């Protein structure tokens, strides 16, 4: 059973036990076994990285029993604080049609008013200020397997926004939408697919039709599950803008940035000698185990069931199953980034191959480029200590952005 120790007093007792044993026993042991280079998960890793990866793996194992150790902002309210620029984003029910409307009806999911957060180069700029001449915005969709993390500026995923602002002068503003997270038993089931996609559409509509940003001045960025969501958003905008001009759907953005995208929720990349099995022990996500991944999939897919991921292009665009058949013609120019040691590597390479097949390779407009950071973790751009790969990836992103503009 997942999250079996989520209730007090078992939660407190178990967490206390883990803090004590990790501080006095596990950490010294991890440092000891990391000193011989041949004992590290990757010979190129430092002692520090090897220990930190073990620590994060252990934390994931703990939270598999307890649930989240801390609370984080949700879609229910704007979490304010010093320097926090929060805004409300109105629902965009008037933009939902076709297959997406059918799926939302089947899942009993409605459009909702949700928070969004700005991180701007100009800290004095008011939240939600209209675009100024030369403004370019990064529209962020955060990761977290659709079940955790947040768009809030204090969330670890906000490191992506700050890194891009630091390395890429062309980007002046970033915006992230607090899309609804999914839950299932033992919690109350809520917000299954396509709730997050409805929210992503609302956030994009806010930027274009409410504030007035030119779609060409927007780059949609998603990491991990946010990459899955970014792909679904682009697919929806592409498929329906020409067929329903009366909906006033925003045009496609100027670019798509995918960081370690979770682009296949099906089983097509599972098996022996795959990155899921071979890189399981090296990446911090490996300790999630089948129970954690299964929970995320069950929560996200909700009433549609796990089989839905085997055949739906919105959910598994990188799937190798013939019945999915995702195509990428008409997508904006794209940069796909991955870590060479991450479990999702095979599916990310498949996504890259499929996009290159349909869009063409290279760096030009309407094409797809690929960057793989050797021996790097899943979503390594989140971690300030993941150097030199962090800086290398951010420089690659900056070059790709500048070349497109």
C-alpha cells in the first residue's frame, strides 16, 4: 500500500526515526562508500553528487510511505509573501472543444479559476503587468508526476525560471500556472486528466488574450510531467485553431522547451536493458519504485484507467505503440533536453526521433534540436549543485532561444 504511514502518530514516529538514522548512520556510510571512484553510481560523479543522489533517493522512499513531508501551494489559493507576484487566471471554458471537451465530460472535470505566479527580470514590475516592447516570456509548466510540486516561486522548479533569466537576456519575464494536481486512493480522488490541460490552456489564454502577449514572444517550457503537459497543450492548440476560428484560440507559441519530459506513460519503453531498468539505481527517482509510479499514473488517468495511456496521444506522445501514432507536424521549434543517466532517457530519445521525423532536425524555425547532458540526472536543471552540466544545459538553452529570436 502506498502512503500507509500518512496519519499521525505513525507519520511523526516514522519521520523522526528516519531523521535520526539518516543523520547518524546513513550519511556517514554513504560518504564512506562514495570515496572509491569505482563504487559511485557513475565514475564521473563527485563524492558530493553521489551522496546527494542517495539522500534524494531515500527521501523519495520515505515519502512513498508518508506522503508529502511538507505542504506546498495548490490551486485553491494564492500563497503570498515578500516578492511573490501572484495573480488569478480565469477559466477558459470558451476555448475547450472537440476531443478535449469529450474527455473532460467523461472524467467529470470542469474548467476552474486558478493562481499563477510571475518571476520577472524587473523585480519592481507589478504582477501581471501588460507586455512592454521587447518583452519575451517563458510560460512554465512544472513537473512532479502530476501529483506534487508547485508553480510557486519558492518551489524547487522555480530554479528553472531563475536559471533561464540568468543565462538568457532575451527572456525578460516568466509565468507559471498552478494547475490542479491529481490524487487517488487512499486520498479522495480528484483532478484527473484532463484537468491540468484545461488549466494549461487557461494560462496560455491569460498571456495572449488577457495580457496581450504575441504568441511569437512566448516559449512554452515544461519539465518532467510538465513536459508531458506542454506537449499536450501544443497539440491541442495546433489541432483546433484552424478548425474552430470562432473560439479565438491563441496561435502557437514561438518555441517549445522540454526538459526531461515524461512523454510516455504507457509501458512501451519498459523491459530488460532499457533506461528504466539500467538507470534505475543511478537516478534519484529510482527509489520511487513501481508503487509510486503506479500511484501517479492511477491518480492522473483517473476513470480512464491505465490502459488509456497505451493509446492516447495527449498522454503518451512518445509511445512506441502503433495505436498511438502521435505526429508533430506544425509544432513550433523545439529544444529537447535530457540527462544521460536518467530512467526516462529511452522515451525522451524516442520523442526526439519522432519530432525530428515530422519537423526536421537542426536549430531553425519549426525544427527540433536535442541536448543530452552526459551522466546527468532526471531534471538536473533543478539542482544548483549539478555542475558543470547545469551551466552547460542553461547555456545551450540560451543559445537556442537567442538563435530563434
